[in-house]
C-alpha cells in the first residue's frame, strides 16, 4: 500500500537538472521557480525544442503551440501526466492506469516581483474510496532583491538534493520528499560565479489537507559548478513535527562525459528521534542513475539504489536495480518506460518487481 501511495504521488515537479551537461547550472535559467519545476519561462521553452527533443518545428515549443499570444511578462503552462504500472511481489500482483495530474500554472511579472499560481486536481485513496479534490500545488511570490539574490515566499517544495521529478526513487520515497509534500516557506537564493546557496525556513502546511508534509524546520543547499558542465552539491535538512524530529545531510552530483554519458547521484544520512517511544535511529539512502543519450531526446538509463534507515536493524535494508528508457519525441511530450527489481531484507527477504510506463504532456 505504501508503494501505491507513492506511485499516486508521482506528480510532475518536471525539472531536469541533468541539463547542467549543456552548461545550464541553475534551474532558474529555464523555470520561474529558483529551485526548478513548475512553469517554464520562454528560454526554457526554447531549450525544450533545441536540445531536449528529438524533433521540433519553429514555434511548436510555445504555450498552446503558439496559437495563444501571451504578454512578455506572462507565462502559462498546463500539465497532464498519466501512468500505467504493474507490481509483482510474493503477496500482491496488481496493475493499474492512473491519471495523476491535470493542472494549470501561470506566472505574472511586474518589475522585480513575480507571482505564481497553480490550480489542478488531486486524487487520493481514503478508506478504500477514490477522492478527487482541487489543489494548488504551488503559489508563491518571487522578489528580485538584487541581481544575485532572489527571495521567495509561499507554498512550494523545499530545495533539497537533485530535485528530480522521479518520485519513486528511494531518496524521494524514503525521506518523504516526494510530490505533494509542498509546505509554506520563506526562501533566499544567492547566485555567485560558480556557487549557489539556497536557504529555506519551513513553516509547515497550516492545516493544508492537500499536502502530505507535516514538518516545519530549515533546509540549506549549496551547489558548485565547474568545468562549465559539472555540478556537485551538499544539502542539509532539519525537520520536526508532533511525532518526530530528524536531521539529514548528504552530497549529490551530476557528472558527465561529452554530454551524452552522465551520472546523477545523491546519498543522504538521516538521524531520527521518535518522541513517544524515545527510539533513535540512524541510516542512509542512496539513488544513482547512469544515463547515455544514444540520439538527441532518446536516453536509456540504469539505476541502482540502496537504503537502510536504521543501521541497527538488518531488516530495514533494501536494494534496487533497474533499467529504463526516456524519450522526448517533440516539445511538450515525454515518455518513460522502466523496470526495477527490489530486494527487501524483511524476515528471510523477498524480491519485488515494478514496471512503469509514464506519459507526460505540457501545454
């Protein structure tokens, strides 16, 4: 059931930090959000045609394929994401097709202030019943205090690690940083020559029932770019709610060889205390993905993941190997097919297989 809930939450943050291999080291190059994801700016749409997609014609990359002309200070974007999955374990075999997202997001810029608002649908399983309700995943205000400093306040995802949209990864799943964990935050992003620092004060959800997040706290992420198209980073997080408090720290990186062969890796160490029981635990989680672009927009990949969030408990250990293919045929489209094999060390241990096919479209 836990895996199913996370599959339901693979809603698109839809950022691609691996574009650092082309020299684009900061997310705000393509997105309105300083930490990536969400509505694209005009330059991001241009790059979606020029370097991300296999095919594309002039004007195809724009909102509504250029049929709707927007003012220069306005960006609009619609999202639709659907998933077909099959999961096989010694105890369960199931297959489902899920419409995960149908949202609209827009931004409006006035001088140094940019306002962002999204509106869409959220599908939850409550007591065995499917519930569909409206949701605003992101609504915030950016303020360009200086050329190198952006302040942001509102509801959005904390900046942490690679910030990929692959929310079934061990890092996202085991640390509870998947989609629909947005909180209300105050954030500062500082851009220096090769160094970017992002600090976030997390206030929680203010009883926002559409979010799965429960913690308030702080996060700090630092990234360093070198040799024009390589990037390493370090992220820390401290969070607390009524049940627990925890601290997380770890490195992440994007390294590439001649742009086509690239590694995305992140490893984090967590220390957690449960208040009611007084139980402390320490462990780690790691997600690693090797990608090779055989043709522009066509990227097979191999993943290896490992997790043991309590080093004192052998049964908390698990590992995963997987293969997949990511395809960007044209601007507005992304297809991902993947298969992974997980080994769990619970009791005598068992294996689980997960097969995914994801269709993404943005307007």
